[in-house]
C-alpha cells in the first residue's frame, strides 16, 4: 500500500483532478478496512506496523494530493478505539514514539530530505506533546535539535522543526525536565538568535524568541536556576542585540524575554546598565505595545538588580519622568497603559534613587520602596 502511494505521487502530474479524487476515495476506503482489521487483542508489532503504514499513507495523501483536513485525526481516533484507548491522545502517548521510530523502517529517503517525516511527528506531537521529551524517548529531541543547529539543513526543515518544538513546549511545559530545557536552550534557542538578513532568518529569530519566552515561564526554572545560569550571560547579549530590530513583533518578544530572563537570573552590574538603557531607548518606539512592554520589562529588571551606576540611574529617571509628564496630555487607552507601566518602572527605580519619590507622590503613585 505504501509503495502504491509513492507511485501515485510520482504519477500525479499525469493525473486529472477527477482521477486524483477517485484514487483518494479508494485509498480512504482501503485505510478504513485496514483499521477494521485491528483489535484490542492484536499484537503490538502488528498494531505498530499497520498504524505506521496507515498514517504514512495519510501524510503522503495530505502533502501531495487533495485531502480532507480531519482525515488524519479521524483515523487516529479510529485506531485508538480499535485498540482499546479512550482517546487519540492516549493512543499517541502509548505508541507515538514507537510509530515515529517505525518510520525509519518504511522510509527510503535520507532524513533531512523527508520533510513529511517532520510533518507526521508534528501532527503526533500536537496530540501528545510530551512524546518528544527525553522522559519518553532519548532519541527524538536530540534528532530535532540537530535539525535546528546545522547550516546545511534546508530552511523548510529547519523552520518546521522550530515550529514543532514551539508547539510542543507551549502545550506541555510542565512535563519537561531540566535536561530537556537545557538542550533546547543551548541549541535550538541560542543557535537561532544570531542576527542574519532576510525574511526567512527573521522568521527563525522570532520563533526562537517565542520558544525562549515559553521556556522562561516554566515553573521548574524557579527551582533549577542552574539551567539558566550557564547560558544567561550569552542569552542576554544575544537578546539585547534585537532590541532595535526592524520588526515590531521581534522587538515585543525581545523586551518580554529580557524582563523574564532578568527576573530568573539578575544580570551582573556591568551588564545591568546596558540592559536598562537599551529598554529605555524603546520608550520612543513607534509601536505603543513595544513602549509598554519595554516599561514593564524595565520595572522587572530594576527590581532584581542590586546596584546601578549613578549616571545610569539619573538618565533612566529623567527619561521616565519626561515620558510620564508627556502622557498627562493624552487620555487614550494605549497612552494610559504606557503611563501606568512607566510609573511602575519609576517606582522600581526608587530602590536605587529615592529622589524620584517626590515625583511619584506628585502623580499619586505611592512608592513600594521606603528608603
């Protein structure tokens, strides 16, 4: 059946749309019959072989021919019911890793050329994200990381794997261990944060920043600070380089990541001033969301920094007060949010300079630091 599907894809250029539809209908009928042949008493190897063949056929069909959007998930649900599972997610959690490993038996293409292999893995990971964790399998995550950190990997593969990792981390963040997080941080994130020109490289940077943003929300980071401490300095330097990126979304993600990263791992005094001044520069950004996020991240960073140079403190205070005064004349919702965030940042700065207390009292913002 799998060889027949491959043959049909090769013949596709010579097939009319009607002929493709007839063939797809026939394939779907065959797949349904094959699923009917599986039962709860079937041997595991038989279930895996047959399931892998069915799912690969569906992937070939969806990637190369006309297809129904729900076909993949419908078949997984049928497979789950036929083998005694309550849901497709339970079926994938039990057999997902084995199914992906079985692909190597059926596929005669080099892995870096088989983009549909990652499509299959992505679809399975959407149902059971934990399957790519080293808790479930020692091979899948390192294999994915390899395809995010090598220049010779095709961009389509590179991007699809980054998106796969982001989706899996977003949906199953509480189930990844410190080893997983360090692997993703040091390879998938750090490698793809380096600036390069072009829209494709921008898409990779934004995905890497979104992945970092999710990781920095992991509950386990509060008890596993060592995971961040080994790479926080390099991360900070790489992230800060994107504060002036031409893409507004990239700047938003960058400011958010800086605030979260500094909260988990406060920067050293020699880096603190540069980070804070970099965020302060964004208070003049053309995008109001970037302005507000920059203020919020600045407040988070100032709260955890132990000391700042006097000149840096003075410069930050003057710019914040200038923006707060200017915001008094604008009652729009975006300006109101920005003003509130700026006052919060100035309140955090009072830890380093109690001269701002008078200004805060003028704007009816009670300081949180009593010096």
